[in-house]
C-alpha cells in the first residue's frame, strides 16, 4: 500500500471523530470527568487550567450534547455545582479514544 | 494536554486533593496517641480510639474546611478501567501474615528464647512493616513520592528502635516506636500543610455557574 493510499484510508476515521469531544478544552474536561465520579466547578477548572468563563461555555455545550450532567446542591449552606459524565458522554469519550488511536496508527510514519 | 493517559490524569486529580499534609497530620496523631498509650499507660487509649473511629469524619471535615475551597471537590468512586491494581500490597500483606504466623506458632510451642527474640526484635519490625503498608500502597497507586519516604521511615523504625537503652519490654519498645514515627509524621504533615495553605490561597468568590 502506497503512502497516498494509506493517507486516504487514514482520513476516514478522522472525519468520523465526534467534534464535540474533539475540541481540546472539552477533551480535557471529559478526560478529567472520566476519572472521577463527580467533581465541582473549581476542581475541573484547576485540573484543566481553564478560566471559569471558558469552562462554563464548554460545559454548556457538553450538557446540551447530553455528555455531562450538571446538578446543584448545598453543602453547609454553600451552593456547589457538581459535574458528572453521563453514560452517553462516557461512551462518546471512549469511542473518541478508540477512533483517534486507530486514525493516528494508520497515518504513515 | 501534555499527556493523554487516563491513569496519570486520575493520579494527578487524586494528588491535588490528598497531597497536602492533612492525611499525615491525622495519621501522625493516631500513631502518637497509640504510642503514648503503650509507652506511658492506658490513659491515652480512649483518645486514640476516638481519633481512629472518627478518622474519616474528621478528615472529611478538615478537607471541607481547608482543601475544597482551594482545590475544589471530586469524588473518586469510579475505577478507571485502564488502571491495574498494583500487586505490591497483596504481596506485602501475604508476607506479613506468613511472618507473623511463623512467629506466633513457634511462640505458642513454648520456645521462650524465640519469644524473647520475637517480642524485642521481630515485633517492632512487624509493626514497622504493618504501618508502612498504607503509605507504600497509596504511593504505588498514585505516584506520591513523599509517601514512599514515609513508608521507608516506618520500616526503618522497626530496626532502629531495638537499639533504645534500658530494659527491653515489648510494650515500651513498640510504644516508643509508634510515638516517634507518629511525632515525625505529625511534624512532616504540619510542614506540608502550611506550605499547601501558603501556595494555594482560597480563590476569590466567582460565579459558580454554567452559562445557559
């Protein structure tokens, strides 16, 4: 197989990547949420290095896609916004990891 | 993202909540009180029991007060499928059980000389290994280097405490051992906790919400 043919084959899985997940900031958020049961806003901001405004905007998109569940609770009268990956979000994230690994593996070295 | 390895992301997340000196402070207090109880008398045992029983609650309360406002909150209930359980804790526990079983059986058989050897030499080593399991297991799981050092100090204490002057008696030896490592752990924890508080001030109140 020539390098050109390999490149054509490699494009197909890349084109099929979920664009909601593919964005670097959202990918970081999903990666952090995938390793915890739930986390609050400050924790995700600390771990990803995103500003609150930036994180807030990305969380809205992830929530709209059904990938993240956002709940509010009060701990000792202090409001806390808890973020959690939904089963759909976990599936999308795992699927993205499989596809990107596959796509990068197919690229000519 | 510098590296896309979920186990590393999980470790980093865990370290951000637990690598702050608080667990060492609580563990140090427990060891110190138990050591004092054994070395000086049973008066401190009720205090030790209270600290041990309420350890998770006290740690949680301290985390709510000092850690979450600085680092945020995360629950670690979900196990990462990429993460493989380390074999070290299982091997260490099996080895200790075998060691204790061998000594106990021979002691029961009435070999007084061996009992003396066990109570003054073997027991401190056993206690040192026992308390080192926690720091070593957590260090190997989450890559926290300072807990390796703490585990090594606990292990070494079992060998070093045998050189204490005076008539050896196992309660005094083990009491001194636990008291000493408890004190070291407590000072160690306070130093790291003070550094943590200085390094991570409480973040200014901001809108904790998601744009809709």
